[in-house]
C-alpha cells in the first residue's frame, strides 16, 4: 500500500509528464497545421471528427468545442463508421481522424473507405510513419515521448496532447472567423457564461413586483408595500420622479431610534440618491454594482424613470452569483 506522500508524488509526476507533453507540441505545430486551418475556413462543409477507443472520447470533446466556437462539426465513431455511419459524411465535409498509433485494424479498414470520396483527410497522429499518416492530406502531429502511465501503456499523455491540439485548432478557427462575445452568447444561451453576455437587467426586473410609495405616505403604508412585494425595499416616487429608496433595514433602524412612528412619512426615512442601474445594462453589471456597494437590490430605471427592482436572488437564480 502506497503512503500518502508516495501517492502525492505520483500525482505530481503525472501532471508534470502531461504538462511536458503539451509543451513539446509547440515545436510540432508546422505548415500542415496552418494548411488545416485554411482548408477548414474555406470549406463549405462540416468537420467530421473520428477515432477509436480513448481517441474517440477526445474526438467527441473536440467536436463539442468546435461547435460552440463557430465551426460546425460532427462526431463519428470509427467502429460505427464501417457499419453504416459513413453515410453521415457529406461531399464538402473535412475529416479529422485521431489515432496515436495510426495502425489499428479499425483505422486501416476505415481509411480506404474515406479515401473513396473527395473529402480532405486530416490525421491527428502520434506516429508519423503510421498508415494513417501516409494516407492523410494533412498531419496534426500529436506525438509524445511516453505516456504518464508508469507502464507506458494507458493513454494519458497522448490523449492530453490530442485534446490540447484540438483546442489550439478550435481557438485558431475562432479568431480567424472573428468570433465575438455575441456569437458566443448565441451558441450558449442556457449557460451561465452565455447569460453574462446577453442577459439584461430588464429581463430580470420585469419578472418582479414594482414596489412604490409616495414621499408623503405614512410608515404603515411603507411597511405594507415592502412586505407585500417581497423585495426588501420600495422606491419613493414623487411628481418629480424617483426620490429615494426605503429598505427593511431603514425601517429597523428607525424603530431602534423611536417608538413613536405615527408621524413619520416616507420622505423622513428614505435614502436619497439610491443605487440604481439602467434596464438596458447587462445583468452581470448589476452583480458588480451589488458587490461594490454591498447591497442586495438595485432600483432599475428606464431613461431615468423608475422601472422596478433587480434583486440578488434574481442573479443567483440565473447562476450569475
């Protein structure tokens, strides 16, 4: 049984070996890498990524990254391809085949079938003298010196290198296409990252009640308004527009100072110049303001007019906090 220190050392060595494998890829990015980028950019088809075993898992992840960054892609398992899935390949598609050895039986059976079409074949390989390498139009060199596995058998450093090379491909394509934050949000509408780029304050405040009192309303009216609208605050709005804000904290502080509240009006206890945000702002801007001013709600304005509230709970619900 390994000791805790021995296990920690094994973990550190694994990470160092895989980091070194990725670092060594830098010198392996050559002319073929650039040709792959240029070809995919000029292509009217999709990128079909295929592989067998652990390389198939990496292929699936690369497809997900390409799709989410503006390059249409589809995954095809190499074993399934020779049993009917070759029909997924269209005339203008580019094929990326991932294999460390480049000599597996499945790859050798698949390549001649792929070569019958006019599709360009990109081989992401770990053996430049392999069958896959000799049959590919372009080569993405993912060669590693050894696996992080102490037996040098389990795909570890090699799959990490494949993954990193796939990311490099996707990032180059992303930047070459001038892929913007708006594009990212369009492809990630349900995720927290996407919401940071498209969700507006108005999208959240429109779902809330709109607590409002007049400057001369009595304290009872203020308490009822705050309690009924369940936002912990109310706006004070007069003939000249937004005058201030009263929070449940303001009410508590007033009660601590005086037990005679009958004569108090909203204007007597409101905070003037309340923290506010325009309805057109991104919701993530509300997050920054709340954190900066240490408040749990902001008044929302629309062209200077009171339009409602956005609360910390709204932001938490959307995964922005």
